[in-house]
């Protein structure tokens, strides 16, 4: 008798959906497609030679260790490097505060696994990172969405949500995915103060913080949350759980990220990770450590900033030249994305087939609003395409918008 698989899936799978971005990436593999869809770093900036040297050194000097199973917490020298890099004059982070994960997406899933029960309410920005929603929908989370503007989350609207007792709050304060906006210092301080007062943990997702190419750096929520706990261990003990990654600054293919959290939270995350993959790849962790320990990352990141700034400028200029009146967009000071808002009544998802036919791809914004809305928004990535492709892709997308909006496009004389 044939098996009916549908009736055997767990009930939680009813809320599991495919990532719109990952599905789009299948289409964008076409050689003549210009893609602004995925949050892909520029492959021409990958430090291939440096990674080859690091891999060779690891195999030559530590081969048996690199190819063996390892501890769940992660490669100790890498955790020590990260702890030192994260610590500031007012914040002491210990290696015991750090767990290495297989990308930030696993970090989000592990946090969902240890914190979220069916029906738990999470405070998120609207819009927010689609991958977090995808991870936590499987745990049957409910969302309290706080709107945002060009200065980030509207913290003035946060307190009513905190009064209902949410399990946690999720924030991307720096070069937010998908909008590219940055939470101001005043709002960061207000967010940390309010959540501390109400006893609600913050998950701070800081995938893009090092990719600033304009303006002054702002302290992380982790740094604002306070100094080390006073339990005599020298380890961090605040209410912010911090996530970051090597995917945007080193290479995404290593699939390496990390969580900074109080030691008791790390212990629980370790248990959850043991049930998932035992540990992140030893070889990859050792390669990453060899690549960063002598300061290479600090030399390499300025190059990434320079190239991404140029590509952002090219995209902003192309948008101003080719998009119809009534369309607005953000101007990020860093990161990988900008956010486009179309006139009310113009549905970005309905534009996508025409855009794909014109050989240009973007991500419609509606899936990034957990409780609906955002049909007239879309996300554009500027890091992956070369300047000439950005100019051509935005021109193609502009023609699609003019046609679908019923606006006559001005013809250059």
C-alpha cells in the first residue's frame, strides 16, 4: 500500500514554507538574469588565495585535529579571538559566552528551539528578516510587529507590546535586512532600557555591522546592555543575545557564525546543537581562525566597504534616473540592501513575473511582514552585481514599473 506522507508530517510543518529568496535563486542562475534578489556577497572579493594558504597551514600543522570531531561549543582559539574582538571597555565577553554555529540561520533555529513554545509572542520589526520568520514559524510563534521608519524601529510604539509579556524581541539594528536602515543611538538606548525594565530578552542580529561605508559607527545593543555580570566569572550576563557571522566579511561558504549570550543560555544552546549537528565543521572553524588571527579581516573589510559603497551609489543614481515618480527608496549607510516603496495599490509580487521576463529579479516585500501588509514594497541587493549590471538591471526594472503603473516614461532627448 502506498504511504500517504501528508498525514504523517508533524503539525508544525503546516507553518513551514519555502523561502521566497531561495526559490528565486533557482531562477537567477540563468546566465542572462540580473539578480538583485539574494543577499549575496560579491564573489570577486572572496579572499581565495588567503583561504588557500589558511587551509594548507591547517592541514599541514593540525591535520588530524582539523579532520576529527570536536566540541559542540566550537574551536577554542576561535572563540577566544571572538571574545576579545567583542569585548569593549564596558563589556567583558568570555569564550564561555560564545557558541559557534553553522551560519546565523542555525543560530536562529537553535534559539527558537530553546525559547519558543507554540503560541509564544515575539516582538519583531515590520518588515523583518524573512529567515527569522521561517525559522520560528516552525515553532508556531506569534508575532507582535512594531513598525519602522528611516531611523529604524519606532520604539515609541514598543511599550504596549512589552506589557503583554512577549517571550523575546528580535532586532536588526544596523543596516537592517530588508530595509537597510539603522536604528539611531537614541532609539537603541530606549530599546535596551525598556526591555531591561520589563525583563524581555533581546536577540540582536548583527550580520552587517562591519559593512559601514558612511557615517559614524554606533554601539551594539549588546554593548549598551551593560558591563559583565557581577558573579565573579568575568563573563557577560546581560539580557541581549547577540548574533554575528563571517558570511558577509570572510566567505559565506564556510557557514560560520556565532552567538554571544549569558553562560546559562549558552549551555542550553549547546544541548540543542548537540541534537542538531553535534558541532560546526572543525576544519572550517580552524581555517577561519587561521585567516583572521593575524589581522587579515581588518585589512580586508575596508576593501569590501569601498566596493559596496560604489555599488550602492550606482544603484541610487540608477533608481533616480529610471524609476517612475511616486516611488521611494531608502539610502543605507552600509550593508547589502535598500528598500523600495511603490505607490499604494501597486503590488510588487504581481510585478515580479514581468521583471523576470525582462531578466531582472528582486524580492517582493510582503513575506517580510509577519502579520500582513507591505504588498507595495520590495527589496534590492546592491552588493552582488557589478556596476554595469546594476545600471542595466535597474533600467529594465524601471521600464517594467512604468508599464505596470501606466505612466509614460520620459524619453531622453
